[in-house]
């Protein structure tokens, strides 16, 4: 069960992080934050990122093998990166309608899935 909770929390944390990193660009595009000083945009992003940490830290604690979870430190990182790219693609396509996946992006994701496979491969 810890593995499932870890994955769910990592998905949630990456939604918040992607919004913190790129959401301000959409706000600027719509004119909402066009007149904000850079420090205002940074603080706004930090406020969103707070919720990312509220999900990320428990995900890593629950999922880490030394805390009774099923994943090694390296496995947690590779899972997080894979989820991060998937979440980014979904949010980018929703917020930024002109963003499209091309063949090289799909190939890159296939290679990332290969990396996940390699990280979880039996070491013996």
C-alpha cells in the first residue's frame, strides 16, 4: 500500500510543482500577472510550491525502503522524474494549447520508461 500512496502523492506533488514553475507564464499570458514585479511572481510560485512539498516529503518517507516502503532512493528519484514529465505534458497541453508532442518527445518518453525498467531490474 505504501507504494501506491507514494505514487499518488508524487503525482499530486508534481501537479503543484508544474503549476508553480510554469503557471505564472499562463498568468502573464492572460495579463493577470503582467504588472507583477519579479519578486511577486517568485512569492506566488513559492506559495504553490509549499503544497508540492506537503505531498513530496510524505511520498518519499512512505516510499523509502528504510522506512518500510518498497523503493530505494534511486528508484524514488526515477519514478518522480517519470511522473514529472508525464504531468508536465498534460498540464502544458491544457494550459498552453499551442504545445504539441512530436516524435522526438515520444521517443524521449520511451527512453525514460526504459530507464525506469533498468532501475527496477534485478541486480543478480
